[in-house]
């Protein structure tokens, strides 16, 4: 249990740190391009003290202490509110591209920040704002430059997602069984059954859009108004998707007895290994055998076999097995003793590509870029579409914080899964940050657009109040989201 927690927590922290660095680097890069001084670049927040800080050629330290580096002058580093000169006597905004910034790691892992000189942000540096504007400050730059500086963080998060998706398809390609080639159809969860899906249905369309690759199809189906399926190999059936269906699936997925998360491929029950000395081994079951019935109950697919086998603790069941020999397929009846967990000591094939035609697409470096853009855009559109559900009663209850985010990482380390989740979170972070809420990038963008359109700059006092309101709202949302994690933990 502790190992699982550590693996998930490590993945969460690594992904979060990466996203913060890339996001803040977007702000940093555009600020420096336009000659704006960036006083601090921090991963995580540092109220009262920091874990680590470093200013190139000047000082290094942590926990509120620092020591001057040998190459630095003996005097203390210039204060952000000084005359505008660094230790080399250059104007801050036109000095070293990297060297005029303090880099650090905070102790509060709730985000990160760039402290951009002359900007009303989360630092709430009111003393600096009382001084006359300097040419290297944010407030002294044209509105279009300030707008690009604020949009850059969101842009870089989206670009990161594209790079990750492109890297994944370049490194591993895409391999999947198309729905039309899954001749046994799909198995569906109880929540899906309740709205009209039946086991064996093959998804065809979501709101008229053809479905093929399951990696893209799942969310399209959940968010659609109508899904069209092929039933019994001949009839096209339209299934209406209720607006709260995604919440029904979320609730269902948290039940430890749930075997299927919305839908999965129906595949035969094929034995891949037999544990020596266990019930299956003693009964004579072999690798390659296919189980088609338990007692008198047909189990044509794995999704039927598993729940049928459950509940037979410490009992003997009669299995009907198909065994391929050199010239034919034999049908065998084999009594098998189960243990106290209704297990017989076998491994089962879970990969649908072992049974059905598989599509495999390999991408060159150039081909991976447009595919990465396509995947990133699809994820952004899908995430934006799902956000409207947050404002429903079920959506408010489903909001989660760091615990909910951490739970989506796999229990065992898997780099492909890690990068897929990191890319999705980068898309989500980009979308959330562009929302027009004061204290978020979108809030700053909103005020800058107002300035561009009206040619009137909001007063600094108004921006201060808006920043404080936005920060208060974000803190409340943060407390609510993580509070919901705690409530769910004790349910």
C-alpha cells in the first residue's frame, strides 16, 4: 500500500514540477525578449522561506540564508526596488538574459511563479508599484507585449502537450484494434447497460462522427448526444447519452467490485500460463486451452467468465475447454478445484490484438508532429467540452484536488502512461489558466484586452483589488477540491 502511494506521489510531483517549469518559462522567456526584468523564477511557492535559491555569480542559499559566490562582488545583491542597476552597473532589463534572476524551489507544492518587475501578481509587491515606472518594468511596456508575456505560459503548456504526444507516437507508434475488427464486440459496464448499451454492441458513430480508434473514441462517446452501435451484426441502434453519464461512470469506477470501466473488448478466455500444483494444473489444464463454459453456463468471453467464476470459493466446477491439437480441436470436460478466492491458478490473455486484426501505425519524426498537434487539439476540445458539467450538481460533487489527480497515475511505473497523463494535465493546466479569473493568466489577459480595445488602462488600485479577489477565490476552490478528496477518502 505504501509502495503504491509513493509511486503515485512521485509521478504526481514529477509531472506537476515539469508543467510548472514549462509554464513559468513561457512567461520568463517572453519577458526577457521584451527587456522586462524577471526578479524570481520559482518552482513551488515560498511563503516565509525557501528550500533553495540561487542567483548566477551572485549567491546561493536556502531556508532564509545565503552565501556570496566567489565571483560575485562582496556587497549584497541589489534590492528589486533599488535604482535599477545590477552589480555590473547595467540596467536590469538590458543586462544578462539569465543572470539577473533568482532561481529557487519553494516548500509549498501548489504551483510556481515568475516575479516580473512592475507587475501586480501573487507577490503583491505594493512598495515597488509606488515607485516611478522604469523602462525595464512590465507596466512600462506596450499592451501587446504585456499580452504576449501573459499568454506565453498557457501557450507553452499546450506546446508541451503537443511535444509529448508527438514523442509518444514517434517512439512507440499507435497500435490498436479497430471497433469494426473486434468481431465479438464490446463488453459494457452496468451504468452503460442502464442507458441502452448491450454486450456485443460495436460502436460506429458519436453524433455522426465515425469511431475507429478506441483511444479517441471513449471520450467522444461519453460526451456525445447520440451514439450509434451495430447490434447483432446487422442492426444500427441509436443510444441517447444523458448529460450526467460521465458522473455515473465516475461513481461506478470507484466501486472496487467494478470489473469494466464503461467498455472493454470482448475476448475469448484463453489460458496463457498454469501455476504448478494449483487446481488447474491438477485438473490437466494446459497453456493454450480456451474455456467456453463453467458447469452449464456458457462463458464465450472473458467478461462473462470472470463474474461467473466468482462465488465458487473452495468448490469444484466443471469447465468446458477447447484444446487445439495437430489436426482438430477437442472439447474436454474437466473438473477443477478452486481455492478460497475462487481461483484456479491460471494466467489469462488480456490483449485483444492476440485475437483480432490489429492496426499498427509508425510515424517518422516529421509525421509525428501533425499527429501530436491533432492529439493535443482533440484533448483540449474534449476537456473544454467537459468543463460545462462542473457547474452541475453532480459536477460540483466530483471536483477533486491533488488526491484525485494522483489517483489517475498507474500503480506500477510505466513511462508511456506517465507521459500520456502529463500531456493531458498540461492541456488541462493551459485551459484552466486561460479562464478569465483574476490572479490567473486569463484574468490578466482580460484586462489587457480591455486596454487594447478601449485604449484605457485599468488603474493599479483596481488591479490590486482584482488580484486579491482572484487569489481568495482560488484558495477557496483549492480548499474545496482537496476537501472533497478527504471526504471521499472516508466514505
